[in-house]
C-alpha cells in the first residue's frame, strides 16, 4: 500500500486527463486559452430558444418573472 495521501494520489490520477478538472484547481485553471468566463449578461441568447420561451411564457416582464419565482417557491 502506498504511503501517499489519498488526495495526492487522486490528483495524480486526474492530472493525465485533459477532460477532467482536479478538485484542487480553480474552475479557470484548466482553461488553456485564458478566455474570460461566460456570464448570462455577456452571452447572446439563442433566437429560437428566446422565441420558444416568449411563446410559452409570454413576453419578459418583471411582474411575470416575480410571480413565477414566488409561485415556484411557494409550491416547494
């Protein structure tokens, strides 16, 4: 049995895979191109998704959004 710490052994096993992120590195540490993280305010909505949302939920209005949030909270 190895005398290494389990966390160190786990980090070494993950280190070889480019698709996995170690629990010991930050969310952007594995990003090789140093691109800034995408946020909801910086991304453009998909036009088809936006159209479908408006058709099913109605136009985006603050009162409607607040009602939906309250109704979801009260149901749980």
